[in-house]
């Protein structure tokens, strides 16, 4: 798969520790809500399935992210390791957001990731379910951007 010459450590084969590091780096990127920055973590010919939408390269992935964060406002995400092998990582995650009418949601999902030798994500398959919540039911309380290190993760929050 084409990835240019960019290298994104940690690199496969993954250990438990390097898989957790890779997941946190991905979470931090997505919490930036910066489509350009996030898209650089993917190969030029990355393949995505996100719900019923498919992306077949980095530019399509970036366009998807631009649309996503225009709709999903005040987006805050937490990812957690589910499993890993040599160049693959499975994560579970949840994120909270609201629409332009002020309706809040918590979206739950699982992703399967496959990486090239340079540590770029070549394949991403996501399954996601949205659950309406009241603003008072939110659990992700931090300023927009990176989740603070002392904020509980999914398991600690009972999610």
C-alpha cells in the first residue's frame, strides 16, 4: 500500500504498550478535530468503512472528517484497546457530541485497524451506534482538544 515516505511511530509489530500508545495518539488526533492533521496518519490509498460510508484514499478520508466535525459539534472521544496482533489493532470507543439543534448523543463503536510498515493506517473498519442522551448524562467533561491524562477512560466510566 502506498504511504509516501512518512513514518508514524510506534511501528508494527505491536506490543501491548505500543498498541496502547498508538491508540492514544489516534485519540489525541481525532480530539483535535483537524481533518488535515488526522488524515496524515493514514496511507495515501487508505481504505475505510465508517457506518455506510467508504473512503478509498487519504483525500476521501479527509473529506469525510471535514463533514463529520461540521455535524458532530463539541466532539470528545475516548478510545480503549480491545486486542492487537503484529500490525493490527482493535479498539472500542465512545464519543459525545451534539447536533446544531443542541441534541446530545453518545456514540459507541468498535474499529479494526491495519498498519503498514511505516506505522500509517492502511485499513480502518468502524461500526458505530448513536444513543441520544441528555446534557446532564454527559460523562466526557474536559476542554475541547486532548483528553487530560487524569480523565477516566471507558472502563473507569463504566462504558
